[in-house]
């Protein structure tokens, strides 16, 4: 049910964004995909966690406010989480947290003035994440067990900041960006409210019309 609600929400948001393409200030829209290096942080996170590799993909719409500043809402499917090892009776227990989100950043982009078709930029903005899945997988001595993560918040809030480059083409552009999404609130929904936050480094390539 949670996944269906998030999917419907994303579809409505995408339609709303693209239907406003004729609005004043509309500059373009496009799609992007890339790679995540995710981890967990906070006072209650076990020491020695490792980055979990995942994917990130979605769409965006760009609105120019002036020659240098633009507003860019995005809708992304992004994979977060972490991995770590523990020793159990002389064996290595490998634990993987998989946290999938529908993430909606709203970015303020500042263009760095340059000559030609290569346009670097900096961006920052808030992001709302809607949890789609939370799974924990444990591997020990060739045996694997998987279960849902209990007491996981349905939403997550973060701050996005990064830099990118737009390579201009006739009537379109190739976009490249690197960003860090810093979790601002705990993802733990138990009574303890443990300090556990998401953190993700993302590299993406996209195409803008």
C-alpha cells in the first residue's frame, strides 16, 4: 500500500511538473540516472559501517528565475542503506540494510558565468524522501536470511548540495552532477528514537530537452 501511494503521488507530481511546461520561466525538462554510495550516520549507528552501492534515477523540470538562478524540482527513485560485518562464533556475519526512497528535491541552481556551451553550476535545496522499502539481510556461513526493518519512518528529510555541468547541444543538453544528500532527521520510528540518519553521495548523468 505504501509503495502504491508513493507511486501515485510521484505520477501526479510528474504530471503537474510537465503540464506547467508552458509557464513563464520554464527552461527545460529531462531525465537522469546514476550511482549512489550510501551510508548511515548518527550517535547510535554501529561503528565500522561501509558504503552500500545503489542506483538513482528520475526526472526533473527547470525554471529560470533570471540569467544566473534557476529552480529545479526533481522526482527520483534512490537506493540508500549501509553494510557492516560482525563476528559470530568465529564466523563473519554480513549485514546489509536496503532502504529505497521516492525522493523529491527542490534545488536552487546558480550558474557560473562562462563563454560557450559548457555551463557549470552549483546547487542546494531541501529533499523529502518517502520510504518505499526497508529490508535487512544477514549472511552467515553461506546461509541468508532477510526481513523487513521494523520501526522505520515513512518519510525522511534531507539537505542536498552539489555541483554540475551542462554541456549544451542544439535544442538539448547533457547534464552531469555530483551531490551529497545529508539526512537531517532520524529514520528510527521506535520509542527510543535512535540517532540514525541517511547520507548519500550520488553521481548522475542526464539529458535535458
